[in-house]
């Protein structure tokens, strides 16, 4: 009986330790929830600078702040440490290798609600890259709302998302114009807030996959290597072959 009590005490201590560690990893999310009762939706984009292809935005929010804790292993199983490691690894997508981003892509989908918005090269040329980035962000939030409603319909309590009680956290120094939801611009947010970091990874991987498909259609430009950015190789191929269908004509080298 004494041994059983000791084991139960140890399990409880382990759980509290894990909870505190998770709150430390997701510090900003927990603080925002405890102070304002609001869920932070992180937003970031990928593809503002390339000469070709779309701009992709992603929105990410923890499925439920209790969901992260509910995944903790009360018996201190090594899987719990793997969970911590994956959350810790979520950071600015530019600091991760392609292999790391691909690994985290699935983990984020398992632990966050995710929405994706895409604006193609034609839209970028029509309204300019900044406005296209904002439009992609709006699309990402709309996608997030649709996805969360579908998940909630499964009657799984882990997927609860009070979408009307959220704060949009946009990476950078600008908020989304003409947007009704509460927002904050967070400079270097992808480095300090996990929800924004998660969005940056989803946006980057999604866009990279699109450009890999475009490489099959236009193999002479080497999109597989540079994803449309203005590298030396890419500039040489534009000079040799001229711009292709997915090049942004509003960008000077492709005009």
C-alpha cells in the first residue's frame, strides 16, 4: 500500500512537472489565455520575395490549450519527451532544414488547427505583392474557420475552438487591413510565439511543395532548387528562356 501511494505521488509530481514544462514552451499562448481568455491565432506567409509562383499564408492555433496537456504521458514515458522536443523545435521556418520542416508539418497538423490561403502570380501582378499577402492571410483565417467547424462536428472535445474569442497575431510590423477580428502585429513573432512559428512552417512547406510541382511543368528553370527566388541560377535561366507562365511580371526581372 505504501509503495502504491508513493507511486501515485510520483506520477502526480511528474504530471505537474510536465504541465509546467508545457506552459513554459507555450508561454505566450498560456499567458494570453489566462489574462484575456483568448486563443492566439498565429499568421505568417511564405513567398513574398520570389520572382515566380504564389504567395502562401497559413493560420495556426492550438486545438485546445488543454489539448497539449492532455497529450502528456502521466507515466513519464519517453514519448512525452518526444512531444516536448517537437514543440521546442517549432520555430522560424527559415532556421530549420527542409527535413525538419517536413517532420514538423505533420506534427503541427496533429496539434494545431490550420488554415491555408494562396494567391497566385496573376493576383500578385494585379494587386501587388503586399496586398496579395494580406489577401492570402484573410483566406488562411477563413480556411481555419471552415476546418475547425468540420473538426468540431466530429464531437471530439479536443477540437473545441471558440473562433469568436481569438486574437490574430501577425508576424511583422503590419496588421491585416480591413479585417474585423482583433489583431496584433508582432515583430519577429515567428521567433518568439509558437503559433506564429507553426504558421510559418506550414506556409513554407506548402509553398515549397507547390514549387516542386511547378518544377515538373517547367524543369528548365530549376524551381526545385530555388523555389522561385532570384538566385544566380534562376536569373540565368530567365535570361536564357525568358519568363514562363508563373513568373511575376510585376517584378522587374520578369517584366
